[in-house]
């Protein structure tokens, strides 16, 4: 029994490494990146990827879910360890922006599975809104942001700003614009 439990833990670690590698490749090359590049980044064979994720859409969905979970789990840790709630907010928003950047090409990939990607959007709101709401509540309580900054509006605004990062414009840096947005939330 212990051996199968070890294999499951090992399989989870391998899958996490594979998803992290895929996310990194998606950032640089988009979701249409060659599977061989993802396999090389993860240090696995292409067969391993196809065994875990039979289609590209399966891989993209898994990366999306993995990153939503990581972003959601980071919120409480950042709030506990940051110098201030606003510093936690900035750090969390940086992670969120990184996550949004990996979605480059997600819309095109979603054409193959519109229902699956609609469910991902629901997961996104379900997991990330409460985390951001908690961080904003702590920042409000500390007097670091205005009292009328709703989590949903802030998520949407950041998403809209990051959507511009997909354009081919080497002078555009979504992080600068998001920083200006956060500065505008200050109390």
C-alpha cells in the first residue's frame, strides 16, 4: 500500500512539474507551442504528456486550473507574510498578472471546447474573487485603500489591462499600467 501512495505522490509532483513547464512555454510561445518544447522544458518524453493530457485542450485546461489554484493559495500566505496588506495586494496582483500572461492564445484554443472553457471562467471567479476580497478587506481595514474598491471590478480591470499585452507592441508593459491602477486604489 505504501508503495502505491508513494507513486501517487510522485505522479502528482511529476504532473506539477509538467504543468509548470507548460505554463512557462505558454508564456513565451503561446498555447500553440510545440509539445516537444513543453516535454523538453519538463524533462519528460512527449508520450508522458500525451498520457496525462491526450489533447492540447486538456493540457491548456490543466495549466489554467493549476495556475488558478496556485494564485488562490498564494493569497493567504502573502497576506500573512507581507509587510502590509497593500504590499500583499501588489504581490498577489503580480502573480495574477503572470497568470493572465500565460493565457496568451487561450481564446483560440477555447474554440475546440467552449463548454470546458466556460467552466474554467466560473472556476476562476469562484477561486480568485474570495481571495482578492480578503486581501482588499485587510487593506481597507489598514486604511491603505479606498473603501469602495470591489474585488470583481479590480479583477476585471486587471484582466482588461493585460488583454493589451497580447498585442504586438514592444512598448506596452501591462505591469506598469496595473501598478497605476493599484496606486489609484490607495486610500
